């Protein structure tokens, strides 16, 4: 159980999980590039002891490996897991009272300490420009905080236990921000801080915000946990760190005595400035948009403070390990929240939010001979109406029959659905709705569409494993490759606009219809590079589901509407790059060359192979 970040670093180093880099490293692109290469190689956590332009050390890749993450929380993991399970299923305490006495005491010990007074003695006041100014990707708008714990309180019910602790990116420099006086606070829809700001704005008051950086690793994880309603992030931080959260109020702002750094400030009603661009977890830049600007009040740093950071980009990245940690800790929470749902898998390789796989139940009409999705459609609505799951664009959902399914076995899961899906009945759209803020495949910021592919019942088709003859020699199509059973990548000309795309796709669908039914290949992906798309499963998932908007980019052979329901014989998803989409993340080649010195034979990272 660590009291602070430094204790964690010492422990990791002692057990061979961390390497110190003593040579000066440039926070402009170099630190991020080193991190990305080490993460991809499955390497250790990194302590940068000499950050150019700052007196503070910086650490990254703490959570880059699931086993290392579990090692960090080894003393408190089981008890925290048990208490979350109790919160999800309180009947466990009734059925097994003696087994759960210890959990109750553990929860009491995790309660935040009675508030202390003043600024801790080992804190010094600094400025924003004193912090490590880490820029991750060439087109980023400036330096960003990537592991902040953003703290706000409910204006109607102030106090720690009604607070929200979230992880929203913070832009420290660049754009129109006044140096040392303003920073950008980017938060997406469905975030707790938005509720607090809305209440403050209604009162005509600024919202006081504190940003904690560092401290025990449990505090960082607490900021991203999708906790059950009523379970405070501050209580969870105490549970996972095995130590009560220590805090005080100074000038009306909450100050974490455990953090390495604290930034305090206010967000005023309707006060925004351009924030971004920023290389994000979908593998593209999120572009410049107006987001709340935070007027900086004071900035504090602990003596010998260490700056934690991560680098996001095309998955998998370190935040993939965060997702695995969350899944293991919360366990069966989704079953409690949505009865009938057995499993929901937010597919990391597709950027998490764009694509969901779900296993549900089908119990509505057991007396009917004809099996088709019924309860599954109700569950699909519940899933797409729940928290951040509601940001998904694609939902594949089925129910188990005759054999167990695992939504993490992507090829088997999709094969099972495609073998059983009736394309004239089982495709359901939601149009003009919300999607992830960071997803630029839609019609505007936060806006796009969704589609549900539901399947249940007997197998309807055998899927092809080789390119069907009907897909060869199609007009305007070349380099057809199989991705997985029943799914083919077809390469076309570059996308220009939707009017021309509709003409192209309609002609393609007509050509396929003339060749006769291609029942064995229900899904085709039109793309810019079919070799790349079919090369790996991750390429297929990333390109297809981050570059398409269901309502605009799904076409069908012999498609049409019956009573407003869209149906087809084969679907074609247009996953070509569109002009309105954000550019993908591409490393700077000169920086990649510069960091080779750290990976050379005999250098500190010499045992790690560069990608």
C-alpha cells in the first residue's frame, strides 16, 4: 500500500518493473515516442529524471502491463473487488454475513479523513510553465495533461462525498490560452463534471475545480472507474490505496494532500476557448473545438514531486490496460445494471466506443418454433441507453444457444452472428443521435448514428473462407481479400463526396445483384487499401468501425424499405477515409531517429527492439 507515487516507483524498480532514464529528454515529442516504443515492446515503466525545461521528474507506462498493474494493487485488490461486488449485489451480505464482515471494516477504513487545514507544509507554489510541457504528437495544439484527476463538487450538495473525480484532458499551453493564467478543460458528453457545471451556470456562478496529478496510483485509477451509483470515487480511492484520502480546503478549493501536483481554478458560465488538436485514443487527432477554459487560481507541487503521464494513440495503448483493470474490478456489474445481459465487450482495437459486442438472453417466446431476436432488441435499447455505452455506433448482439460464446473471441463471435443474422429483418438503425465526441465519422461533433446487428436461432448460411467468384471482376473494385469467414475487403477509388459515393455504391450493389445471390458473404468492407485492412484483425476493426457512420455508410445489395424498415441481401460498409474525418496519428520520422540513441546496444533501453 503506497502513501504516494514515489513509494510506488521505488517498489517497481526494486522488483525489476521500472527503468530510470537519466539523460536529458525533450518533452516535445521525444518522451512520448520513447514511451510508445517501450509500451509496444511490452517494456517496463519509465522514470524520466531529466526533463528538458522542468525541474520535475516524470513517469510513464506505470499501467502499461496488466500484470504490473495488478502487482501495484496486490495488497488491496481482492478486498476492493469484494466491496464492489457487495455494492452491485447487496444480497451477498445477507446470504454470507460472516464472510463480509471484513469488507465492511475495509470500507469504513477507506472513508476520507476528516478535513485537514491549510496547504501541506511540503507543498510549494509554482506556475503552469514550471510543469513538464509534454507534447505527444506533431499536430497537437500544445502540451497536455493526460492523467489528471479532475475534482468538482455538486453546487447544490457541496462536500467530498457528493463530488466527481474524472479524467478529462487538460491543455496547458498553446492556442489562445493566456500563459500561466488559463488552461483548457476538455470533457465529453455523459461526464459528471458536466452536471456540476450545468448547475453552477444555472445559478450564474463559476464552478470551482481542482486538478490533482500523481499521488498513489489508486487515485489515478479512481478517476476513470465507472463506479456504481452511490459509490464515491473518493471512497474508492481509499479502498484501492488502502489509505484514507487526505485533504483540506484552501480559498474554497479542495486540496489533495496525497497528490504530487494540484491546480486550482474556476470555470465561468459560457466561457470557452479553442482546445486541441490532440492525438487521441481512436488513433486520429481530435480537432480544435470550443471547450471550457479554466481560470487558474494557484498551482502547487510537492517537494520532489513526480509527474505521471501516458500517451494515447491508435489502440492498443496503455489505456487498454486501464480497460482490462476496470473489467476485472467491476466483474459482473453490467449483469446487475441490465438484467438479461450476460456480457458487454467494448472492443479496444476499434477505439472502445465505436464498437460493442454483447451476449444477452432470449426468453420472451420459448413456445415458438421460429427463433428470432425479441428480448435481444429490448436489451440492445438498454445497452445503448446506458452511460458511456450509449456512445457506441455498432452493436453486435446475440444469445447463447447450444454452446458457450465469448465476445472476446472476435472471429468466432462475429462468425456466429453472421451465420444466423437475417439481413432483411435483423438490422436496426438509430439516426440523428449522439456518438463519441472524439469520433469524426458522424455528421458533426457528438452527432451521428447507430446500428444494431441482432442474431438468434438456427444457422442460416455457411460463410465463405475464400473470395467468392461473384466478387471478382466487379466494376471499379480491385484487390479483394478475405478478412474472416463471410467478411471481404474490397478496394475502390478514393472517396470524394456522399453524392458520388451513393452513385458508386448503388452501381456496385446493382452489379452484385446481377451476378446472383452471394449468401456466403453477408458483409463487405469498401476501403482505400484492402491489403492493409485484411492484414490483421486489428486493422479490420480499426478502419471499419472508426471510419464509418452507419446511416450514411452502409449500403445493401437488393436493399429497400418495408414499413420503414431497411433490409438487404448483402451489406457493404464504406470505410474509406472521408474528407471531414480527422487525420490519423503519424509519428515524426526525425524524432523516431533521434530516440534511437536510447535503444542502441549498451544504452539504458538497449534490450528493447524498436518497432
